[in-house]
C-alpha cells in the first residue's frame, strides 16, 4: 500500500521538511517541501524549545501547503553532537536448522542487551556489521542458511535522553508526532553513497553549518561514527572578526568570494561593526587566507578522526564529502591533499522524482536520506529507536507479548540493567521461509503451523 512520509531535517542553520509519496514498489515522488531558518538550535541541539518549535512548524506548514497533505507524523534527523557509540555482539543457539527472521531478531536483541549503554543514554540505532553462522564468518545475510549457532557484531549509536526529550518536545509543540529518529550522518550516507563505495569502505563526512558528522562504512556496513563541532558558520565568524564587519556581511562575502583555489588582489569595501555608515577597504587575499586557514584546520582534524578510527586502511573508496560546507570552491582539490592517499569525492544526494531544483544540492543530503530510509533504504536487520528490527517484507502489527515466547518479546534495558518485557509494536516477517508450509497441506493446517511458529 502506498504511503506518504514527512521527513524533517533539523539543522543548526536551517530546517528542511519534505513530504513524499512512496508507492508499493518503493518509488518515491516528492510532493511538498519547506525550508526555514533554524532558531533555538546550536550544533544540531535544542537550546530554545519555543523558537525551535516555531522554525519546525514553519517548514512543515510550508511543505503541507505545497503538497495539500495534512500529515503530522515525521521521521526526523538527530545530530551526532550528544551521541556515543559502542560495539556489541550477540549469540543464539538455533532450535531449527534453517535461520528465520525470528532467529535474526533474537540475536540482534541479544546484542542490544549485551551492550554497555549508560543509564542517561538511549539507543538510536543498532546496526549489524558482521554475521557469523557456526564457524563461517563475514556472512552478509544469514536468512535461510542452515546452522546451529548464529552470531552478530553490531555498532550501537546512543544519544542523551535529555537531548532526545527536548527534541521530541519541540516537535510536539509544533503538533508533530515522532515516528522515527535517524542519525543525520547516517541519513546523508544513505542519500549519497553507492553500493561499491560501501563495499570497498568509505568515510562519509556531512559538513554542515555548525558541525561535521563522520560515518565510516566498511564491508557495506556502518562501523564507526564521530562528530566535530566545526562548520561553515565558523568561517563566517572568522571573517567577521578578521574584517571587523557584521556577521551578515561576512556571510555574504563567504558565499560570493570564498574560494580555496582562486587568489585575487582586488579589494572590496565593507561596513564596520557598530558603524555601518563607515566603510573599510579590504583585500580579497585576506578573505582567501582566513577561509584557507579555517578549512585547513577543519580537514586536518577530520583526517585525524579517520586515523583514530582504526579503519583508514579499509577505506578503499576514500572519502566522500557532502553538506553545505562542501560547496566551497576548490574544496575537492584541497581535501585530496589533506586526505592523501585517499581519493575524495564531493557528493550530491540521489535524484528523486518531483524533487525541487533547490533541494538537489549537497546541503539537503540528510533530508533526502530521511525520505529514503522511510522507503526501506536502511541497513538490513537494524534496530531503530522504537526497538524494531527492520527488514524487507516486514509487516508492523500490534502484538500482545504475554502470548509470545521469550524469543519474540521486545526487550529493553531498565535503569537497573534488568530486562523488562513490554507490550509494543514489533516487526513480523510475512515471508519467513521457516513459516512456509507445503502446498498440499489444508488451509486449516497451514493456519495451525503458522500460529505455532509465531506463538
């Protein structure tokens, strides 16, 4: 059944809302969009709930007017600013010889239970990066394989509960319900990376206004993420201080004259801070030097983060840059020098049907990635913030966990690190091979076998 989705990218400089129609074949058509200046946010986190709510509501209302839709449930982005990541693993013994969806759900939930998550943090993503079937390692997809033991290694991303609660409250004040929360760098990776890059190993850096989010794919799975609290707004601040001019003028200079490759000896006249009637004459060479110094510092720190990840040697596809910061003229050539010997690519998001021309540039990679995630372009068998194991052909139904076996119950770590069983939405695969019956079995027998497998 086709559906409409609302994706809201909440950044430090802008809020972008996109409404899209997704048909039964997962074809996506954008039918509405709204963009507004961010207020009440800093480095992707809420600093003023009331102002943030107004910015979000304005962007969403504009998207609704264009689409003619009244959708109020959204998938939203989350900055890496207040996140922590841990690696974990899970192991289960199999009662059946053939691995089914329920077995994969069990091992994923087991890895989540084994993770050392601080009490003040909540799991946003649990992303599997390696399955092991008996003694066979590096399994891409264990579904349908014969085995007696299933293992998984996962990369788990957590966020401060207080930060998440503030984000949810800002959205609630804007009359928006939160359906799912996606790490912004992960969403950008979905929108920009191709399968070959993911398989060969690649570092994706989403360079935004106030921060840079790093995601490392290795072996077609997310293995590492990090955050740097520096973005293009810092260039604006540097120019404002160096040229003694208002921030608005500095930002205009950055966009109009900012370049890492072209050095001009021309001069421009700009107003002074506090006395805009007076003009200063400054050389564009000074502008170039200020931008060059800030970009060099930022890229050097990012290169160090990649080095510290321990995965640099596995980045066969090099580094991919996206986000508004990556639009600076000459950045690719300069980055190639800094990240040497890794190749560098500047990436725009994939094209969607109906996508407005303004949304085809790299600063909207995260928003496009949120829409793609809603269409099923997520990591297979990942656990989302709702504790659901996501996979193709899933059917979300309301279940009473008191009637299910322990291996189907949704588990959650409480403050006392105890397992708590809760009745909530879970994901059931309607095409699990283990639940297929012989065609000659009667309809009643089919139902009985299906019910016995499920319960």
